[in-house]
């Protein structure tokens, strides 16, 4: 996957911005690095190729999915919600991308916008393009995009109990999905439905086809949703919090099922989650979202080993690791996310950031490549084909990322302009010490 510099320019005239979320209580251990296919959208089987270099679009032909400067707004009685603010990314055939962010950061809305399922009339796509196999999905007629949903791009929603129709049997729902996109008889569609239930590990599928959703456990309902999503062998599968409300054992089974089936069918996967523990072992690359922006993206192993954005550093230090030393305390992220009814000037993470400079309050940085953070100074930057990108004026050093706080001598977070909230000081109770720290300037 590749990501370009981020979309629309904010009030100060810059693009892009920082940080995303994802708390989650899972212990994290860095997963394997990039292993996705580098290009094309073929359907031949076999193991995925290795493209350790990563990088931007155009490595080996056009990516399967190209998202550019996507902007989504919700017009409500309380004001306009700036849900997605110029998100850009590419997805290669067979690649597994983790989209990580806390609730409200825009990750689910981004993916609903891809297949034009935003709630109407409030939700609107107000900018950008989404190209799938060379076709702009945002320019298609409704009947054309309906033909692509399910057949080429499928989605597993958070709660299968609300996604499955409670008054129809599983057979009726699976057969309807298959018959809507394939010229097959009902008997052939039923045979395919039995095959799908068997594939996702549901015992006695012939009998269970006649069951209703409430007669399945939560884990089994999620398996049915996976079967329905893969019924037409889509090229892209979007999984929106697929393990929500499942216990840890069932979570592991569902994730392993997703991994196996996407590898077997060479299906590209977008995995939406707030749990870094999930993406650590499931994805080739990770994109971190905050306040409707992608703020950092890298190969999974690289992001865990060398985070280059203060918010990503905060996320990794706010959850336990399986390899941490005994007695090592978690470091919470101070403050709270911004009000999405107001698009702030500057970096939206600035009020919560211990690495902020004066420029962070004024200019929202775009995504820039990182070669390798230095232990003695800020990150070194490289050309536009770098695999690791971050949106930060003052990225942490390797050592600062390891300990979770700034270490440079004499550095203090830049104080906020008049009228802007300082979440660091608020979290410290507005103490004199916090005030003195904030007044210390903003030099590196």
C-alpha cells in the first residue's frame, strides 16, 4: 500500500495531519513485515510475493484501489461534522492493510464512503476520488456501484446481529446474495451456500442453513457474515471491527479464518480496528488515523519497531507488550480528541502532544517519508518512495519513542495561542509546574 501527501488544505493552507487512536487491551508484539503482492489484481492462487521496499503508487502497475484526497462531511442540526479530511492511500491486490483509530476518528466512515454506503441525507462525499480497477467509484450511477458491492468489494460489519435479517433464514440471505450477482439456479446457489458455511467452519451446514440468526452464537454469526462477504470471491474485503464483542478465544479463531481465506483467494483486506494487538499479527501495513486524517503509515513491523509520530508512540505506550520488562508502567495519552464540528488550524493533535513546536499550532503537516529515525536527533527524511510516512513537524527520536517522552535537553512543549486548549496542562491539573513547562517555548 502507498500513501500520498494528504488532502484538502486546512485553514492555514497546509495539507494532511497527525495522529490516530486505538487503545484496546490486547498485549502487542511486533508482527511480521510487509509480505503483500506488489501489484496487479489477478486471481491465480499460490503464495503472496514479497515486496519489502513498500513505497508509493506505481511500483508494479496500477494498484487495485486508489483513494485520493477523500473528504466526507455530515451536515447535522448541530453543525457540520468534518469526518474525513483528505485521506489518500493505495491498496495492492492481496495486501492486508490495518486501519487503526479510536472511535470517531473516521476509519469506518472512510470505508463506507468507498462503497457509497454513507447514511443519507446527512453524509456527503465532498471531495476526492476512489478508483477501483481504474474506475472512479464516486462517478458511477447507483445501479453500477450496486453491482460492484458484494461482487468486487465486500464488507463485514461490526455487529452481525444487526447486519443479518432476523426474520430470514441464513439460506435465504446467502442464496439471495449469490443470485443477485450470478446467473445461477436456486439449487446451485444453495450448493454454494453449503460450501461457504463448511469453508468457514460451521458444522452440519446443510441443517444450519435453515436456522435463523438468533439461533447462532456471536462467533458463529460472524462466521456467517464472513461466508456471505466471500460468497462472490471479491477482490477487496473490508472488515470493520470483526472481533467486537467476541471473547479472546473466538477472536483468534475469526482472525485466523480471515487470514487463511484472504490468502487462499488472494483477496485484499482492509482491517478496521482500535486494537493494535489485532493488526500486529494480521496485516502487512498499518495506517494510523486521528481526527479524520491519516497521520502515519508503515510496514507493520517497522511501525511497531520505529514509530515516527507522537500519537503512534502514545498508542504503543498505552497498551501492554508481551516483551516488556516487569514493572514497566503504561503511559496514557493525555487529553481527549478534538470536536469534529470544528476543523482546527494547525495539527489537531497539538493540544495533546508533548513534542509540539510553535508551528504545530499554526500549520497542519502533510505526510512525508521517513528513512530511519536517528537516536541523536529528529527523523531523517528521504525521497517520495519511502515506505514509512508520517505527518509531524517534530518526530520523536528512536530513544524518545522507546521511553515515550521527549528527551532533548531544554525542550518544552510550545504554549498554545490565546483561546486554544492545552490538554497537557489540563491533564496535569493546571499546576504551576505544568504552566512553567508550557511557557518554555518550542525549540527542538
